[in-house]
C-alpha cells in the first residue's frame, strides 16, 4: 500500500509527545483523542499549519525538511472543517468559483449553472445560489469536502473535535467520505469523542497523552467501538449499573441542529402534548432564555457563554443575582456569594481557590455553566449534547455530576443523536422524528 504521509517522533509542547502516524493511499484513518488540544495540534501538523518542536515529516516517502501549508497544498493535503468557514452574504457558487483560473471571465449565471451541475452529479443537496450563511453545518462540511475534491485532494483532514457529528447528518457525511474514498481520496478523521464516522474507518487509532497507544486495522471489533463509545480504556467508568439509571433522554436522529435547542423542545411539546405531560410536565423559557419558573435550558455551547473577565464566583452567581442581593436591593452580598462559591468548591470538580475562568478545563467549564442554573433550584433542567464538550475520558465525572443533580431533586433531561450514552444511564428515553411521533421507552 502506497504511503501518502508519515510523521515520526513528533513533539509539540505537551500536546504531542514522540507521536507517530502513517497514512496510506485508500485509508480512512479515524483517531480518537482524549484531549481536543492534541487533536487540533495533530491536524495543524498534518496540514502544515504548525511546525512541530521536533520530529520528521515524510510525504510520499520523501523527507520534507521545511513542511508547511503551501507544501501540504501542493501535495494535495487539505482540511475540511465542521467550523463555520463560510460566512457573509456570498453564495455557494461564489465560494467555489475562485478555484477557476484567474483568466476566466466571470459570469454569475454561468457560474451558478456550472456549480449546480457539479452538485447534481455528486448528489449533494445544496443549491448553488444559496447564501453561505443559510447553510447548515453539515452542508458546510459537504461543501468543504467537495471543494477538496475539486482541488484534486489526495488526503483530506476532517477535524470534528468539539463538534456534534451524529445522526442522519453524520451518515450523510460518512456516505460522502466513503464515496470519495472509493474514488481514490484518503481521509484522516480526528475526534475528541466517539462519532458514528468511526464506523466508516479502515483503521482506528487511540491518541492518549500525546502518544498513539493503540491501533486497530481492517475489521474493527465491536468491543473496541464499545470502549470508544463509553470511554472505558483508562477508567472503569463506562456503563453505570441499573441503580444509576436516573436521567431522562431525548433522542432524535432526524433533528437538524442548525435549529436551536429551544426550537426542538417547543416542537416536541407542541406535537406530542400527551408524552410531554406524562414524562416532563413543565413549561419552557422563551427562545434564548435559560430559566423560567423552575425550568432551566442549557444549550450545547454553554461552556462558551462564561465571562472570561469575571471570576468563578461572579460567573456562578450572575444568573442567580436575586439570591445574592442584599434583601432585594440590587447590590451583591459578597458574604452570600462566597458561601455559594464554597458550596460549589465542595463538589470537588474545581480546585478550591481557583477563580480564573481561563484556567478551567473543558469539563470544569461545562459543569460551571450548568451549575449556575442548577443553583436556582429548578425542578427540570434540559441539556443539549452535554458529553460533546468534554473528552471521553472525563465523561464519567460529568455523569457523576448529572447524577448528583438528580439527588438534589432536579429532573435531568438531555438531548442526543446517539443512544450509546443514553441506554446505560437513562431510566426513560423519548424517541422522536424531527420533534414528532414521540414514543416512550422505559429501561
């Protein structure tokens, strides 16, 4: 098998340590990383956007001494990211057209027609005259994959760390990756959590503490996929026992995550009033509002909503301002605020005295973003994709925290597009299709 890319003994700060990787023609290599920082660093090294502190890089079995992004592009190595690469009012056709030679005369109608013909041939459900800002994240990814193909990419890097790539949308991506792979394009897929894209891989590697500690090829055993799903390689925290099933799951394979979490909850409630009342029985805050009359809603990006210039205690109590005011006067009672800080530190997820938000890990930021609503003592708290914001090795700690909320008499309900984490920890799962036809499964 012909080798396309190889890195030997790569060192990058503490993110990669004596790291080795080889990618061959025809590969779909899936790498799961405990740390998102390691995954981002790895992608930057492969695409030439970061020079490692030490190590050697080979492209087509040639040692490249000064490997950079320009060299990677010449060798056909590109990245297709789930992040919002395309913004503004430009159309899809305008984003694709700059790849044509500069001496071509520009014709808006001709460009739209030619790009649409490409989409039709590739069976990609995107309109050439659509505004880029209107595309879903999946459509942007599909556009990124197509752009790499039109650039005659030989190796495409797909970094889904910190992103949600599950359900029907992930299958669309996987099918496109498999089709392009059959046409001669190799793939490196990097994720911080288990993704269904692992099922499309010809090789799977586990990256831990900056090193490749394990790799599987050809037929990937179901037991391996199970360990990747539950994060049980380094800690026996995989599947909770029967007594620990205390959460409620919302599973919708079809739902388009371009729409907000509030929209999903409203759609589910409107279309399934009987199921909603039987299991949840609550009202909802307005769009974008985190708390209303005993009901809290925490979106998947909650950890990014913390205020970097405020202390931990200020972030913790900013939503619960009425609880730390002096007898109704809009002045913060520091004694009450410090008491709430102490209670939070006692949970043990953040070191006592740590007050700088910038020093917190992804898990700690996620727990803090949930706790600032939990201290309002809601009867129900809705969470969107809670496990996708922390590394899989830390999933057990987040699960323990969510279970502790139930012990505080809070009904914990979370939304996901996968059943792997739900089945072992949820006592009830509500299945729906685009927020409709809800059914209850009691475990």
